[in-house]
């Protein structure tokens, strides 16, 4: 039997973790919509003070949750997010909240970075409404499965803009991605550990797909209302080039094959009852 080991400290409020997956996805989108409307209402000029942004963000949450908004120092990204850990310990898997890092100037957020902020907050809402995402992350951390090979595969293969002209090109890309995914597995890994890694990859991509979708939706709204946005939104910004849906389906297939083989192995190991044993 495949089991997922999760820290007993993983606790979530029923205020968020209720309803079907579709209902919770709708709740993520509704929360983003409410947040965006409140931000725009407080943007009479082209910047919003971070203090006001923090208060707006807290007002959208159904109950108090720790979300910190910090200045992003790196110039390579338009936004980042990470968990707030209970201890300053690389092995700590007790999460208290999330940190949203976004470019600022004089403690104010420029309107051009509102869509990236919506991207990062989509991840935050996703964590609240889909606790299995965080539980899976805690599982791979606790069991030391979040290796350099994992991150290398994610950054260079899973989270990668692909170039293709037809379905044959897509098939070649997916075969390459499949090889890269399987390279993450160590020889001594059992089926449960492999599936845990695959599920973590899947949830990461599902969350990224939602975050990009929300980000581009609000960038389009800002363009329609004559707001200033990052230059990348003025061009055709096609998230289809990331091939997230195709890669998600590939990950599901790999996991299904592992589970199928594991069940077949168990059937041989324990044997099937003969007719005389019924």
C-alpha cells in the first residue's frame, strides 16, 4: 500500500478547506477578484503604499492568516513567494504563513507590479484553499525528497517555455521531460517516495497554471482601463508555451504507471485466492 507521510503539525482551518476541488478553485478566483478590486479602488495615482496593501490583503482573508509583504531585492524576477517557517532550520516543516516579495519604491507598490502581485497572491490563496498542496510540500521536505535534482528538473524542464510548431514537436518535448523527471528518482527510492515527488511536481504546476492565468487576466483588465503595466503584457503573452496542462497529464501518467506496477507486484507477492479458498 502506498502511504504519504505528513507531519502531524499540518493543520488547516475548515473555513478554507471545504467543498469540492472545483468549488475551492472558484474560491481562489473569487478571492483574487475581491483583492484586485480593492487594490484598484485604492490606486488613485500610480502607486499604493505597502501599509494599505497589507491591510487590503488581510481584509480579503476569511480569518487571520500570516502573510508578510516584503520588498523584492532581486532584479531577475517580478515577484516571489515562500513559506514562513516556525524555526530557522532547513529541516523545519512547520509552516506559519507565507512571504510575498514584490518590487517596491519608497515603500510603495507601483501599479505596473499589480499583476505580478496577483500572481503571487494566487499561490497564497491556493495554499489556503488547497491544503494538500502544503501537506505534499511538507511531506517531500520531511522525507528529504526535495533534492537538487528535483529543483533542477523543475527549473529547467517543468517550468520552461517550450518552442513547438505541431503535435509532433510537443511529443518530442514531453519525451524529453519524462526522461528528466525519471532522472530525479534515486535507485533506492520506493514507489511511495516516487509518487510523492510526482504529486508535488503536479501540484506545483497546477498552482503555477492558476497563478499565470490570474496574472494575465488582471493585466488585461489594467490595459483596458488605461493603467500602466509591465512591457511584457503589451506583447502576446502565451502561457500555452509553458505546456503546463500537457506536463501535468504526463506526471499523472508516470504516477499511474508506478502505482499499477506496484499493485501488480503485490498481487504476485501475496498471491490471488484460488476458487477453493472462497
